[in-house]
């Protein structure tokens, strides 16, 4: 059965011979993955032989000829076996921090190469779970954990990695324009399926990448006219053309250049013969994609002649002159599956420096396999016999399927030359990364430790909101950073201070601030960061930019015309949250790739983060380092966006979420995030989400509240009474001196950074009886003032309601809290599930004394979904009631909307009453002798660790 245009021939080029062996080996990898031992009921393993086959020549041409070591490749996920096979033949697997899964060693980066034996084991380990004895595996799709991940972007979700690669190209250019040392001529290749190209993420990115003149980006469409569900049937009637033309026109309309690689060399030869023009005409414009697929599937030369003749009478003679075999091979001879044709097109796309390229490679899904063009072939797995036959063409068998070419053969010489080129390039790259990193570290060391705060003077802003504070911080960081860049570049912008004008404190920030940059999907000016936009938009120099100056046009808005100048710091996006989210990840990977620790901060309305959730997930999975400033957020933005009230709460590994209340908290949080990033101290929290709001808070209230806490009164304060209460044996708290403000703030900061702090804290107050009159209110962000008001109201009724502000749900009871067994919640804030006993009634006839007990219940309140704070009670073991957004919102002032959503002070107080009442009175009976014994014995410490009661299982 004919399944490829050209039979394996002794005179095939060396690259073609290598391609075919890699193909057989990729098929063997998938076959092995699907024929391992498994338990009854285990899910299928799968693999995508047909999709790999269609990409075979494209990837071969990249690996064997076109790609250079500094380039990046991102590949449709399910073709990863092809990349692994080619890398195996090129001997490019190496140990690194992720391959040795059981001993993760972040310090070790690619220093030893695999032995051939290890490489073979890894090829046999596609989609296998690694074990200590057998650690060598490949993930199902390209992953950072793979032994050949160097400059291959992780994949899995289609439609995102190609955009990532586009913005990595931008990050390289930004680095270069800002005076950093990045590899020259890096090209960013992406292989995209034709159905994948229907993803909105790609269409969203296309105009943007072209506008940024990223000529070092090539997207290759694997145009095999099939997707997962079968043969694609585009809108031929409406478009009067195939989807390849639609793709071409889309690309052209968006400012890309396009190369269609339709035909292989065999077809080109036929086109030169009798009726050649007519045959070409039918192949290019006469047949719909579906008709073509059916002809390929039928594999019947007479049927093909007939259909061609129907489409164009001029094909009759030419088709007749061809043998049956020639007709069939001509049908299969697509450009994307002809090594020389695709290689030439890819090489051509590399030459352009200003416009991105789209290469539409016409291919066949299932090329070389019996399932060729079968609409159901997406997950077809060739049988063992077919795999043996493919391997057999290369003198291989399933006994030893992954052998390389014998030393001294032409293929081996070719591959080893490629290996040496790549290994040298990788070493060179690593050296550059280390050089950059060493320079950054030296600059940081010279500047001294990064301060805990940016010291924004808040005295003139008694009422401020957290979004405003972000604007202040951004402006300061950018001002410091660009002053340093100016100094490094040896020139100075007229209107900004130079590095020498920085204060001592600012100078300590200088080394880190240089890497901070901002991005925003068209909400920069509405989120208080206009000052970082003004004359600081980065982008290709615009010739039309000078017209405004020439005409002396005056306008209120910041100057937004982009330049490539080194003091630029902001990347401006259209309403394209997904693009911005992807870019934030690409820039945030620059420390990893080239040792330049850019720290991108993206400002986006919190509600719209979900537009880019998949991109956010990708960034976190990939280990990018960045901040997303989600602002405004929740129902606090009710007057301007009642519809935008769903808060983006996301628990994903590697993401830390913060919700500051007072402006100074934003400063601490951001400063800490920058320090951690610069000092590589951000494991498990490389992604940072800070939610800010536009509802202002009285800033002095922070200190006022802290000053009521016994903690900040010193040790000998004795029992306190609330201000004005005048209780016997207790001192009015307002009359007791407190620690100095800076010491108090240091204490608050420490708690904020651990995830939460007491805003109202009645511990140390007279009559404070946990189990009787105490309730804990956990409030997040802007709702804390309602919680404080509720606490005041409850005091009137004899209830001590402590208020804890949750600065980071993640640290307090999310993934990061879980890691420490909720240390700060349990120990730092002393929230527990203790049963507090009180006598209940007389001793009964049996001589047993009655006791009743209550635990301290919890009320939580947040202007997001209930799940944000809902698990505190279950962690400590007490009754909890959560007030949260449980219905779509309305426009109105926050006070009105909070009431509507039952988040206001009255609702909080009511919820406290509810949990206090509902907290079960647990009845305990104790004999008087036990009571006497308990009374006389020292207090026993509780168990320190649950393992004391539940020892770990003994290992064999
Ligand atoms: C976002 C996303 N949706 C769905 C999938 C599942 N999926 C994997 S491959 C595939 C079909 C891809 O078709 P195409 O892009 O034409 O590539 P081909 O396999 O035909 O080469 C689908 C739907 C995915 N990986 N990512």
C-alpha cells in the first residue's frame, strides 16, 4: 500500500534517511508506551502517530538544517515524540535539574550528557511514571522535565505556546534595546496544527506580533486538513477557496508574510510535463480539501484521473501519461512532506528581519502509515506488525528499537556534526546566562540588601486606596530603574533625574528596579499608572510619532507614542488580556533563559484575569516570575462595573495571592516579591497575584487599631478594658502607652507577610472568655472596615469579636499554608479548635460533675466567592459561617452593594450571633476524683504532631 510519495531509496538525501529512521523510532516510542503493563481499568495511554507523521519533515528540516542553537522551538504538543527521536539521533539528551526527578537539584543545569543506554531507556519511557530505579521518562507533551527541553517550550494546551514564543522574541528584543547581552539572531519557531490555528489566542496575537515588527518569529502551519474529530470541513462555499487561502489572507491582513509549501519535487516535475499546468490548477484550486482527502484515502489512480478530468479537462492527457503508481505518489507529494521544499521555505522565513512569517506546510496526517488520511486516524495506534515493518526498513527491531546510526556512516557523521554544533551552542548560551546572572548579583550586592519598603510618603494622603498605592509604587520603581539605565547607557533623559540624584534609600533599590517593567491590556491610565506610561512605552520607533510635537498638539493624557529607548518600561497592549498575560510569562522567564531577571507587572481588571486563565496556568507551570495586579476587584468596583463582580480566585501551584487592606501593605508585599525574585527565594510563589481596589481606606486607622492591642502595649500592661469602659481591675486601654509606631509597623509587617494579622485583638482584655463570649472574624481586603464596625457593635452586647485581616489566603490556608500545616494560622494567630469548659449544673447522683464546652466560632467575610475563605473552620475544627458574593451584583455605592450582598457590618454581626448561638454546647461528664486530679496536676501540653498518635506506616 502506497503511503508516501517517495519510496525509501538508497539515493535519498542523508537528511531524508535520518528523517525516516526518526519516524520509525517515534512510532516505536508510542507503541511501547501503549503496550506496558497496566491495571484493569487504567485509562488509555494513547499517543498521536498520525499527527507525528504529518509533522515529520517539518521538524526534521528544523532540527537537521534550519534551527540554530540559540533558537527556540515550540511544537504542537502531540508531535513531541518526533522531537525526542531526532534529539536521540543527535545525542542531545542531558541530565538536568528536572530529569533526575527523585533528587531535584535546582543548582545542576545540564552538565552531563546521557549515555546511549540512558537515552534508550528514556525513549522507552514515554508517558511512564518515573521511579527511583527507573527515573528516565518523557512526559506526554513537551515539558521542562524532559531531557531535551533546552529551548523547547512546554506544550499541552494548543494555541498558547506559539504566542509565548512570540513574546519571548519580544523579550529578547527588549533586553537588547535596553543594553543587555542576549544571543544574536535568535529565531522563534512554532509548529501549529491547522485546527489549532482556529484558537482565538493565536488570532489575538497575530496583529500584535506584526505591529511589534518581530521578524524573528515563524509560525508553521501543519496543514493536514484533519483535526481530532476527522477531516476538517471549512466554509468552502462562503470563501470559495480552501482553508489554506483563508489562513494566508488572515496572515497577510495582519501584517505577516506568507509562504505556501504546497508541492514536493515530484509534483514540480509533473507540472513541467504534458497538462502540468492543468494538474497544478486542480491541485491548488480545483479540489476542495475534503475532495482531496477522499482521493488520498481512496488511493485509486483511475478514480483520481476521473475526478481531475471533471475538474479540468486539460488534465486528461497528462494524467493518462502517468502510471498508476505515479498518479498515487503525485497525490501524496505535498510540499510539507518533501524535505528540501520545507527546508528551503523555513530557511527563507529566517531571513526577514521586520515581519513575522507564516509558512503553510501542506502535509498528510498519517503520512507513511496505513491509517493515512483516515478521518479517524487522530488516535489510531499502528499494530505491532506495522511498527516492526517500519523499524525493519532500518535494520532495527522492537528488541532494540532506538539504536543510533553506526559510527562512520554518512548519517552518523551528519548527526554528530549537528550534535557538536548544538552542544557548543548550549555551552555558549549557558556561559552567557551565567555572565548576566553574575553581573546582576554583583550589582545587587553592591547596592546592599533590598529594602523592605519603597517608603512612599503617605502623610499627604490620609484616605487612599490600594490601587492608588500601586500607581505610586510603580512610578517610583520605574523612575529609579530608568535613572539607572540612563546612567548605564551613558545618556540621560531630559525630564528625569539621573542616577546621581537618587537618595540613599532609592539607590538601594536601584539594582532591582532596573528589571521591573509594566504591562497592561489597555487599562493603564484607568488603573492609576499613567505616570509609568508617559514617554515610557516600549515599541518599535514610530516615524509618525513626531507629528504631535511638530504640530505642538496639547493633550491631557500621557505621551503614548512608543520608542525603543532604553528608559522605556511599559508594554502597552490593546484589549487583549491573553496577549498581555502571555507576555508577562515570557518576560518573566528571562532570568531562567538568559540570566536577566526582568520582573514584569501586569495591571488588569481582576475580573478579566479569567480571560487569560489558561495563559496564567501556562506561566505558572512554566515557572515564570511575574506579578499580576488585579485591580479593581470584587464587588468594591460596583459603581463602575457591577457586571465585573466575580473575583478571580485561583489556587494553582506556584501562585501566591495577596489582598492588601492599607496602602502600606501594598508596598511591603510588592517589595518582598521583588526581593524574593531577585534573590531566587520564591519557590512555590514565582507568580504573584495582588488584588487592589479603588475603595479608599483611612490610613491612620491601621495604627489606631494596633494601639488597642495588648501586644503593642508592652508586657506589664495588666488586664485591659475597652476605651471608656472603666471596668474594675482593668485599665482603660487608651490610657496605656504603646510601643513606638515603627516597632508596631514592624510587627504588623511580619504578620502581613505570613498571611494575616489581628486588626482587632481582645486577647489580654478583662472578661475575655473563649468558649463563652469570643468569636473570630476573618475579613479580606476592603471588607475589613465592616468587620471592625461589626466588632464594635458586638462589644456593646458583651461579645469580644476579634478581627483578622487576611492579607494572603494562600499563605494562611491555601497551598502554601498547607505546606507548613497552617503554622501562621495555628501558631502565629493562635486560632485553634480547643473546647473551653465551664461547669454545667450540679453533680449528679453517680457523683459525676457536669461540664459544658464551646469552641471559638469563626465568621469569614470576603467580596468574592465563598470558597476563598471557607476552609478555616475545617482546618482548626470549629463552626464557621462565611459571608461571600453569592449572587450577581448591581450598581451602587459599596455600602449599598455590601448590604445587598450581605457583606456589611450588620450582616457580619448577625453572622457572629448565629455561630455563637449555634456552636454546640458539648456536654462532658467528669468524676470529682478526676476533676481533683486535673486541678492538682500541671497542665499537659497538647500533642505536638498528629504523627504521635498515628505513626507513619513502616516501609518494607
Ligand atoms: C486547547 C486544547 N483543546 C483541545 C486539545 C485536545 N487536542 C489535542 S490535539 C487536537 C487536534 C489538533 O488538530 P490540529 O491542530 O489540526 O493538529 P493535527 O493533530 O491534525 O496535526 C485536540 C483537539 C488540546 N490539546 N488543547
